């Protein structure tokens, strides 16, 4: 099995920390049960269930058969401790390119960053970021160029990690309406073009609290992009570029 990366990570054991070896590699279909079990465990421990929209075994298996990739992180006992799941929606309605008005011809070059979970004992090792950095060359090799994902405004850690990796907020709306049994869950829609793009000059900048949904909706409507998340103040900067 092709190893993407190995290294040493910290494991929280009670009040102390132990170091352990890990291996990152692509998950096989036969390992999907472990993925779903880890997702269930992480979900059960979440204080705010709204931040994670979970996928069923069948949904993930169907998606894998259509080409979805999952990077798994295994500890030295070969237990799955984290994973990152990426899907390729093609021209399906769920393609997030539709939410950010990506041109029709670009839709089949979209990769969706679906769920990422890290076992609570192994948080703080940067695994959300590391798995993304390992996944990008896999995605590029398959010929995809747009990274898109949704993040809950209530999921500060995930938003920080995603924006640190160059994805920008292009939309803010309610998603998963019928499936979630509510009128939908607020989600940022973030995007990064993996191909080099020409830099535009910033024209205007605003800072806002992540929680101020109304203000952000207005800024996005006026052509602003959520550009950076400040770690200390937990504020987002929104930028509008010249020519927009
Ligand atoms: C979001 C998530 C994947 C990030 O895990 P990670 O890669 O280990 O996070 P990081 O290494 O960037 O953590 C940075 C810091 O934030 C802390 N942290 C990360 N996630 C945290 C959480 N959910 N609650 C409290 N603190 C958290 C870490 O302990 C670390 O603190 P430290 O710097 O003092 O050590 C993980 O929190 C998680 O599995 N959450 C539940 C599922 C989820 O929301 N997934 C994303 C949406 S699909």
C-alpha cells in the first residue's frame, strides 16, 4: 500500500502527552467501515452537532466507486485516527461550483473537500491541514483544479485550517435543508483555484466577527471575498478587489 507520509504525533493520554508514529495512506473500500466508525465516534463527542454533516456508509461507498478518495491516518497500532474525504461531483446539482457561480465548463474540474475528522486524543497535530496538503497533489494528478468545501460559521478550528490553506469565502448560505431535518444549516462556501491566478489589487477591506451572518451576507452580495481569519481576535477580513 502506498504510504503518502509518516511521522511522529502527540497523543493525549489523560493529562499527559505520549509520542507515537503515524502513517498516512489512501483508504481501500474494504476499510470504509473503520472510517464510518471513526466519524460516528467523533460525532457522538461533538458538543455542537450542527458543525458536522455526516455521511452514511452507503453514500461514501457509492462515492468511492465514482472515484472519491479518502486519506487515512493510522497510529502505530494501525488504528484509524483521522481521515480526509474528497469527492468529485461532476455535473451533479450538489456541485458547490453552482453556489459560487463557477462557469459551467469548470464544474467537472471541481473537487469537494467533504468531511475531515480527527480522533479527540490526536487533535492539535495539524492533521486537518496535513491531510489536505497530501491530498492536493492527488487531486491535481487526477486533473481537477477547483477545491471547494463548506464550513460551519460555528466551526472555528476547521475554518482556520481551511483558510490557512488558501481557500477563500465566496458564499454564505443555508445548506442540507431537507436532509438535516431543519430549514438548513449555515455554511460558508470556500474555494481555491489550484492553478496560478493573476493577483488583483485590493480596493476595500472590512473586518467582521465570524458570527455576524447578516453583515457577511451583505458583503458577499456586494462582491467581497472572505480572505483571512485572524487567530487572536477570531475576526474575518473581507476584501473587494479592483475591477469587481
Ligand atoms: C476540525 C478538526 C478536524 C481539527 O483537528 P486538528 O487538525 O487536530 O486541529 P489542529 O491541529 O489545527 O488544532 C489546533 C489547536 O486547536 C485545538 N482544537 C482542534 N480541534 C478542536 C476542537 N474540536 N475543540 C477544541 N479544540 C480543538 C487543538 O487541540 C489545538 O490546540 P493546541 O494548539 O493548544 O494544541 C477536529 O477538531 C475535528 O475532528 N472536529 C470534529 C469534526 C469536524 O468538525 N470536522 C471539520 C468539518 S468536516
